C-alpha cells in the first residue's frame, strides 16, 4: 500500500536500524543519539554544541539536551570560551575518552553486520542515496 511512500519507508527503516544501533550502544549505557554525539566530541574535542548539531543534522536544542545527558553521565564537560563568554566548548572527560576505542569498535561491528546483511553494494548505495536526499531536502 505504501511501497512508494518516502515517509513510510524511511520511518520503517529508521525503526529497524534504531534497534540495531540501540543494541550496539546499550553496553555503554547510551542511546544511539548519545553515542553519536559522544563520537563527535571524541573526534573533535573542544567543538561547539552548534557544530555537533550541524554535523549530525539535528536541532541545536536537541544537541544541547544530548550533551547535557552525556554531561550527567560524566562523559563530557563544557568549558566556557575565553574570547567569548557566550560560547561553550564541549570536551570528553577521562571517562568519555575511555570509551573512544570501545564505542568506535562497537560502531564498526554494527556497520559491518548491517553491510553483511544487506550486501556491500546495497549498503553503500543506500547510505549514499539517503545522504543525497537529506541534502536535497535541507
């Protein structure tokens, strides 16, 4: 009935993929969204919350909430900018840094498992096409 509906198919796919990523990040006590924010902060210590939002394609208030959640878990901390006191930079804590290799390994493992389920070609073209659709609609 909805085979040609972008909304239905993207939402259904999102729910399936969400379950896969949720199981990958559960051992760390993180949701997939928190895991991806932590990975951004680990890869770019000292980034701004707005940069996290832009990179992940999420709203700034959503990024702020996720950074707050990670701060509550002791995985990131905010530091006020010296040049502009209105800017707050996000850094991983020691506990956050300790998750760098394990969370990236879990991410690589789940991506590999999905690639194997779908086949490398379908996986690659699907991700590339979804990225193109996101860019076209934003």
